[in-house]
C-alpha cells in the first residue's frame, strides 16, 4: 500500500460483510485447493473507496498500482476515446489501452480456448486444478501478450512451488511463458450464482500454494489478488536456474458482466524494464463502462 494508506490505517475498521463474503468463498473451495488458498494468505480491507492500491509481489521489486477511482468510465466518455490509443469493447463493456511496440494485437477467444492453448504447457498438478467445466467456459477472453516468451525446459528434479514435476507426464518438457494481460468477461446471466468473490477465489484455487494477498473494497465491486509461481531447477537458454512468475488479478463488476483481469509478468533474462512498465500501463488503463 502507499504511505498515505499506511498513515490512515488506524482510522479504518474491518468490514465484516466483505471479510465474511470472501471467507465463505474460501470455505466453499473445499479440500486441498481451499487449504492452499487460505494458508499464509494476507487479506486487506480497504475502507476508503477513493485511493490507489499498491499490491507488491513478495521477494520482488514489482508492485502493481491500481487507482480504484478510475476503474469505471461512463458510456459517453468511452465512445469519445481515441481508437488509436484505446480498445473499446462495446459488446462486453470495457476499455483497454492499445498494444505498445513489441506486443501482439488484442486477440479474442473463449476461456476454454485459452485453457486448451495454454494448458498444454502446464504441469499435471496445475491441469488438475485449472480444468475446464466452469459455467464461463464459452465466455470471451481478450489477450494482449509480449511477443518474446521465456522458453523453459523441465528436467529431472524440476519443481513447481516446491512440488516435484514428473517430466514423463508432461505433453512436452518445454514450455513458453509469456508476459501478458488477459480479460475474461463473464456474463452475469451465464454465471448465475457466482458472486465476484466466487470468481476471485475460483481463480485463486488454480494457483496451488501461490496466493499471497487479497484486497477488497467496502462494497466488493472490485477484488485484487496476487500470486507467485516458482519454477525451480529448470533450464532457461540452456542454463539451470529458478524462474519466478508473478501474477495479479483484478476482479471488477460491471452492469452486465463481471471481469477477471489477469496480469502475468515473466522476468526477462536481460532485466528489460519496459515489459513491466507496459503491463502496469495496460492494467492502469482498464475501465469498466457503466
């Protein structure tokens, strides 16, 4: 959080309704998934609605900043935006900055398509917790990714979050990891019975033992989460190393759609700062049209 936020902390009170809502969702995530999500988790309650939230990644210099005053935008204002600078989805009701240099175009697919493409590179452990079969499998996903992925090779002794990977069970011992931002737009009529907290915690259970923080506001029209994924004793560019992938998720509510905005950062071997700056720029540009 910002220094301004820290200074005002004594004047806040915990909103039991918000904490209870998220707590109930954690409880609903039964078994190992729910236990992994709640263990060691830091839950923040933000009393003020007008503020900038700073969500750090543990053991990293990366902190994602989201100005919660600017998540919403009026329909008239969205229509007046420069189409060269902003992508405006009138069908699903959101705004995102257009790609910068080095990034591909904004792609459209379904959640099931996204899983089919990216899931083939995941370990059996993650495939178990990330499997399709959700009510929003056919809902639209918009993806913007940096065009130079990090190529990772799994070898004997490789681990993900401390759990050994059986290379023989993988589709391939190699995987490409991209820095990217994805926006899942979930029609409320399709995902009936799912609250914003349910969506956030469903995403959280996909990240085995990796969720570090949850932030929720008073009315729960947005929820932020942060996870860390550690690939240990893998090979990158032929060298054995560890790779830490940081992910942030912003869950935001709109009139007809709920949104899951995932920011995925993969460190560049040369420490290229611009990739992170671009991701921060995209995340800061996201708006829900209301």
